[in-house]
């Protein structure tokens, strides 16, 4: 018992302040991959977002709490894949966005407001 207790204290002391995240589920892996890349929002999509009352903070929330629709995933011959991600919220507008996930950049291609 003493050895296990000292081992636990040593692990807490060494790794205590680190933020570990294990994302083995497909939804978490896609969202994590999109968050790691540079997010590009074209001007016409920014206008769609502005008209709908959305901003880049809403996109950040989507990339953390969104749900990927794997039925609509398009895998092209190149290195880019497209994903529909939806964010359902009660306090604000729910919306979905089409992301093109390439090697070093994630581009928002379209934004749709979802019915409540």
C-alpha cells in the first residue's frame, strides 16, 4: 500500500498540470483534427454567418461540442475530405457547417441554420 501511494503521488507530481485528452471515438477524432488545423472561412460564408447572427466563436464551440454526420462524409481521391458538423443548442441558434478537411487547413464551405 505504501508503494502504491508513493507511486500515485509521484505521478501526480510529475504529470499533474498537463491536460490529457483521449479521443478514440470517431466524432472526437474528426473534431480534434479540425481544431488542430488553420480554419479558413471564405467571405461568402462569413456573410452567411453574419446574416444568421453567427460568428467565429460559434465555430469554435461547434468544433468542441458538434456532432459529425458520418452518413454524408465525402472522401475524394485527393487528401481532402468533407464533413457536415451540426451543433444543436437551446439558448442560441442551432446550425450545421460543411468543412473541407485538407492536410494543413480546414475550410468552411457552407453554413445552414437548423430548425429548432
